[in-house]
C-alpha cells in the first residue's frame, strides 16, 4: 500500500510505521486465499455490478471471502452499506 500524498521515500517510512502499529493483516496465507476466491468467482458480487476486472476479495468475519471490484470494496471500506 502506498500513500499518494507522500514521496516514495517517506511513503515507505510511513508504511513501515503503520505496519508496526497495527500489524500486516495481509500475510501470504490471506493473499493466497483471496486469489483463490477471485479465481473461483471471477466477478463482482455487488448487486448489479458484474465487473470481471480489477477484483479484490473482502475478508468476511466468518472466514469466507466475498469478491468485489476495487471500487465497491473501497466504498465498503469508507462505510457504504452493503446491499447483499
């Protein structure tokens, strides 16, 4: 993850501090399971979207993954209510 408001040198420093504070939730196991979910599903599960490009996997509390396009996953992270 990079921060667009910082130069590359300071962005790396900021990211290292962020990971030190809260840990890196996206370890190799997570990335592997997320990639598998995207490969298995292949489309955004947001109602009415159906995009098949730029997909991400949202980690759900029950341990499953829900595939969303990047724009819907980002909106979800900003507090947009999920309809499905």
